[in-house]
C-alpha cells in the first residue's frame, strides 16, 4: 500500500471564460486521470470544483459519483491583525486516514499565488508526501509569451488599489527591474485591468518594455509586448471580464 499523498491538481485557465474545450486539450491526460481517481478534495470554491470534475468525468470516469465525493473548501484568510492563523489540520484528515487528497485552485497551479500554499506547508509539516502534477500556470505562460527576461523575474501578485500608492509601487518595481534587469510580473482582478494598464503607462518610462497577456489558453488569447512609448501611441482595450497578466522590463541604466 502506497503512502497517502497531497496531489496538487492544476485547473485550466479558462475558469469563468470559454469552457467549451475538452479538458485533455488544456491539461495533460495524466493530470486528468489522477483527478478522476480521488475521493477527497480541498478546493477554493466547491461550485467551480464540481464544474471542473464534470469536465474530468467527460474524459475519465470518476472513482465515485460526483455527489459522493468529499469536497472541503479552504477557509478564508482571517481578517484583522488580532486573529491568529487558521488551523488547517482538519483538512488533512483524509491523509491521516490513508487516502490521497487533491488540492484544486480556481485556475492554474495550486499554491502558486494561491492560498493553497498554506495547506501544502501544513502537509509537509505533518510529514505527508506532496506531489505537483503538470498543468498550466498563467504566470509562466505570460512570461514566456512576453519576450522579456525569463532568467530573472519577480511575481508581485496584485498592485495596491489606491491610485497614489499604486503609482509609487510601480515606480519602485521599475527601479528594481532596471537595477537587476529583472522582469516584473503582476496579476489583476479583471474589472481593474484597464485601470492597471493606465497606471503602468503613467508610471513607467517610455523605454520600458511592457507585455500584457489575457485569456490565456482560450480562443480569445492575446499577448502584446512593446515599449511603453509604443503602447501610449497605440492604446489597446482590455476587456473587464478576462484575466490578464502584466509584465515589464526596464531598459538598462
């Protein structure tokens, strides 16, 4: 009998977009088959997890009927500095009982720019094996499509929502990019895509190269990589309902 594992199951990047593609066109068949074998899951959102598992079932039969699968949601991070960390130990109960456990994010690789990282850390701390299965990462795919420096890059998550703080932070990150020749990568909530693009065009130097990728792996996929000066001359509209990644590399000083 093999030791129980926490399996990190990538989700396709088309969550909430065009989900008409067969799952094995977006994920390796090995990953889809592994997902089909699992009885126990920890997920960000149970509703979207069930939608994902229905797509799995179209490729490989589920080990149990969907209604019988044990699906738990990750607790939301506590608000307020006075609250302590969330105890994730109970979510590892299937591992303690000898069962494999799947971790699923809303899109992309679990635990990368994702709260599932805390569950992975808890599994390691408890002595369980962790296995990451192959699949898409919007961060890596956008970086690859950008033509910017893929040898050295920093992913910052989200920029501040306050306009003044955001401009200051973008300029700090640009200075870091120039000093280290390091690509800077951000993600944004889709409805704020246009605002972030305008902030980038305001904050960055004309010679800095800026790349935007949106709707990765879907029929609407699009990437543009150009200098800030070129972006300012020929603006591009960003839909407010498609996930986008923003990358830039400052010219050497």
